[in-house]
C-alpha cells in the first residue's frame, strides 16, 4: 500500500511539474484574458521602443483600451498617433516557433494606407520581421513565421502601426508562440 501511494504521489508530482514547466503553445486569441500578464501576454500602446503604456481592461466591452486604441481578442484597432503593442514574456528559455497572421477587416478606400505589423526582439530594438497590409482582397492579409531563441523573461513585441490614417484599420491579428 505504501508503495502504491508513493507511485501515485510521484505521478502527481511529475504531472504538476510538466504542467507548470512553461512549455507548450501560447496564443493571443485563446489566452485573451482580463488580466495583464496572463500566460505571458501584456497589452500596451504607444511606441514600443520608447516607454509603451499599459492598456486598461474595459469589463463592459471585454476589451483593452487606451484613449485611441482598442484590442478585443484578435480584433486590434490602432491609431495614427498610437501603435497597438502586444508583448510576450518567455516563461522559459529555448527555441520557439512564432507564427502570425494579419488581415484588414474593413473595406479599404483609395485614401487608406493600410497597416504595418512588426515583430520586435531585444527590448524592442531589433526588428525580426514585418509585413505591410493594405488594399482589399488578397493583399489585405499576410502571415509569417520565424524561429527565435529566447531566454527566460525575454520579451517579444508584436506591434500594429496605423500609418498616416486609421479610419479603416480594424485588423484581425493572430499570434502564437510554441516551444
């Protein structure tokens, strides 16, 4: 009986260690929560390289807001004066696959300039990749993936910039990080 109890305790301990090890898949839509920092995701606005500011969660709308920008799960609305910034803090070190897709939701007019989506590393000093999305149809969406070596606590910055105009820049943004 003592041996069975010891085996069960060891299995439970192993399961807890595995569940808390920080591995796995992190997804900005599946992990969207009213708590900043949940599963490593933090919602900000401003300039990623110069003192970005935390967004405030609006419980009534179920969204993060600044005075000019909004994030509701995968729907991001930047402003020409404020970028939307999503940061991911690595729960552990190791090689991670980063995948993203970006697509304009609204119909674009000839006056619209689209959006610029960037993935930044090294304290928002290094551009790892970026895509520009503008127009209607196929050119209104882009996706990409990259592999990065992360240290525990290191941050990746996912930045959506509105360009000169932001009237029709509501954008579907999906990001995942997988160890």
